[in-house]
């Protein structure tokens, strides 16, 4: 696939490196073309630095990996309001959280729904926002389950595309519902940040509950 990433920070770099290892071609673009070129030069021929509009126009799926403050600007540069993302899976892995308080921004709705309003015709899926570092991409220790990646969205095809890309990263996709659940997922990020800030391992804050086998249809 041609995977476009809007953003040039650490998350964009980690995802680009991981997906190119699985044979995907990645296009990276954001507010700084110099930063995009830096990622491409470091990762090699599988990554291409280009303008946000080109990222949106030619990619099969697009990942939004931006700080909250830059979302509207970069989506405008990408021509999202003019339909450049129409019909595509748009994977939102942003953390629209105040890092000091852990409270969500915007105060109502969700970042994913905000992006959906601005990406005319795009099919937004919330996913991957809890996995900002490269550490989780390492193979799980023997006997340990793979990382579950909770996700939500309204379009079945977009969810399937996101699920395939998550599997390429070594994760297990878990759809929790439609995009109206995005605020729940984004709230989890705020809780995780507050626990870490207080010196706790967030993994220990979640009870270990055995998975329930679902009956076959």
C-alpha cells in the first residue's frame, strides 16, 4: 500500500519505519518539509517526503499523527476540506490531551470527530494513539499476548484497512464500535498520562480479565 502520514514527529517516524519493513511505501508530509525529508533520508527509499496535499491525494490510506494545535492547519494544507481524503481510510492516532492535566481537547466531542468534520468524504478510524513509542513494536515476550489496539469507526472498509495495518505492526485490532466511541478511547490516553506522571505503571491499573470467546455466526 501507499500509506500517507500527515505529521513529522516521533509517531510519524516510528510508524513509517515499521510499515516500510512490511513492504509498504510511505509518504510523509507536514508543516515542515525539512523534517519530512529528515525522516525520509534516515529510513531510505521506502519513505518519500512530500507536501501534505500530495500525501492526501496519492495515498491509499492516510494517518493523522499531529499535535492538536496543528491539526486544522495541516488538514487545510492537505486540501481535506476540498475532498482530497474522500473515500479513504483516515487513521487518527492523535492525542488531543492536555499533558499537564490529562483533560481532553476539545472539551466536547472528540479529535477524531473533529477530523471527520474537516476531511470531506474521508472515513475516519481512531486507532494507535496509545502507542506513541517504538517499544511496543518489539515482539511480545514468549508466552505473553500481543498488544491489543482498540479502535473505532463507522466505515467497515476503513476499519478493515486499519486492522490490516495494525496487524503489520504486530498488534491485535479490537473494534469497540462507531466513531462516537472515539472520546472514550481518547480519554484513556489522558488517564494513562496522569498515571505515568504520578509514577505508576498504567498496565497495573487495568484488571486482568480473561477474554470471553465469542460464538461463531
